[in-house]
């Protein structure tokens, strides 16, 4: 009998899907150390294995989704794995992968999700039978499980049902209230749309939309930045002619607002501290018309290299780079009286949970305290480079007041010659709800549809 072409096609498709699941399992294993982050692990896996767009999509879905819902998945699994039964890390990750597909991926039939997940445990037959039994129990009974009550145990309910560390949920409830916390957690579990910034040095928004549409992408205009677009239905960014020609930069709309708040002018001297990978640096260059001078500073050679590469792709020539070693002040003399200084400080990253779900598992209260100390140090150092009458912008991708307003208030106590300039006067198309009563920019994903971000504009009084 001649082989059935359709059967061969199905077998090939199943093998590819199981390869993707194996790669997803490998990624989860690599993400165990706290210092490892999800983006480079995924990108390296894709590059090494030359995955098709469909397989890239499945890999991203499995890894990001399993990481995002980890606490919820573990809570469900505890109901179907005997108390005291010790799972090694690989078996735990296989069960998480399978449970994620059963509970959160409607497009994958349950029987297929179970079968392909069990295949990851073979040739260990005993382990495979155990995983099969647990996942079938999850399929039958998970919908009947009862969460802690939102009314009587609100923090526990949100922590489990939305999959966040309990300490973090309690922290947000104390700072923002229950309603805000639930809405924020739900929004931060959504997959963020791909947001890009038009490179106005080479094109305009209308021409970029035309080019992207011709390449098969679906495009929507941004709502908060005149440079922003949302991009969907694109197979690969790098395959787009507009990307190769340097017509856009991938950046969330909230991050685009920072350069507009700084309002750099053509011909000025600007310092961008903590500049890598160069998103805000290159945006500043656009607003300056590629004139004047920008000094982009960071701590490591590899970070500086990323800034250089992005400038080259976008056709930017007014950016100089500098490695700042330790705490030494080795900036060129001509930049010690800059017209404008941006310090985009390292932060918790809680505003970017839609894009970086692993962040929630890699931070602790002690780390937040350490970050706040560092943030104040960096802001204080940045102030030294601002000339009389110049502008200093402090920004984070955090939603927490400790890293935001409180840092500004502590800074102003020791730097009374700086004053707050109301952000609303520099960001006219931003919703009023994104400007605080003190005049700071603060966005939230559940309120504004963008990443959580904070920025304060400070002006040095004329002396």
C-alpha cells in the first residue's frame, strides 16, 4: 500500500510541535537561576533552531505563559499530587507545561496537550505514566477547585488566581487599594501588543504605515505618542523592509513619552545616563534632528555596543558613547554642563510585567530597598551634569511610589535649587489620568493600555 501523504504530513507536524515543547522545557530549565531573564533565553533558542514563525509563536506562548501563570499552576497541581511527594525540577516543569496548555490554551485540544506533554517524559515509563495520570485529573477536576474568597482573603485570592507572589499583592493592596491591585494584576497578565516608534529622521508615520501594510503587517496608530504604532500580524520584524531600512524602533508608548518630556532641542548638549539599549537615546536624537551632541552612558562594553548598533541602523550620528567605570566621574568635560540630562534608572520593572512576566518571581522586598538607594544615588549624580537653567528627567518602568515619587521628594530635600515642572505642559495628548496631582507622568496598563512608567521633569533654577 502506498504511504498516505496526509499521514506523513500529520506525523511531521506532530514531531515539530513536540520539538517546540522540548525547546520550551529547555527554556524553563535555563530560567531557574534568578539572574537569568526570559528574553535572551527565548531569542537564543529561536536563533539556534531556525524556527518557523508558527513554531516561534508556540514557543513564546508556552514559555511566557508557563512562567506567567507559575503560581496558579502549582496551586492547581498541589490538588492532584500527593502531599509530601517530591518532584524533581524537570518533572515539575513538564507538569506546569501540560497544565498551562489544559487551563489556558483553548486552541490546543486537551488530548493533544496531554499526549505531547507525556512524550517529554519518555523513555522513563514510570514518570510518563505519573504525568499522564496527573494531567488527566487536572483535565477532569480543575474547574471544580475553589479559590480563597476575594471578600475574606483578598490577597490570597489575587495571588493564586492571578499568579503573583503573595508579598507583592499585599504590597500593592497597601499602596493602591484592592480594586486597583486586582485590575492591575489582570491587565499585567495580558500579552502586550507590539509597539514601535517611527524613526522620523528617515520617514513619517504615514509612509511607515504604507510600507508595513505592503509587507503584510496590520498597523494601528498609537494613542499616547505622535511617534507610536501598534504592529500585528507580522511574521518577523527582521524580515520587514522598514526594519532593515531603520524606519522604526521597537518601544512601548509609555517609554516614548520620556523623551518628549525631556524636550531636547536641536544643537543642545544632552547626557543620557543608564542609556542601554538606546531606545530613549535614539528618540532624543530624533527630536534633536540628529544635531547637537548626545552622550550615552552605561556601565558595560556590551551595553554600549547595543547603543552603537541601534544608532547605526537608525542612521543616527550625533550620539557619543561612554563607559562609566564603577563610581568614577570620567565623563568628558564638555558634558558637565549639559542642557538636558536623562537618568532612566534600574528599577523593579513591575510596570513591564506584560512583557516580562518572570520579573514577579525575581524580586524581593530587600531588593526593592536596594534599588531605591541606588536610584537616589544615580539621580544625585545626574544632577551634577545639569547646567544652571537646565532640565533633568528621572524615569522608571515601575508603578511603586518608593521608586518614584519618594525618590524625587528625597532628592529635592537636598537639592532645593531644582523644582518640579508639571508634565502636563509638555505632554498635551496624554490623558489627564496619566499625570499625577504633583505633575509627574505615571501610566498603568489597566488604565492606559501601555506599560507602567513614571517620569519627573526637574528644572535647575537659574543661578
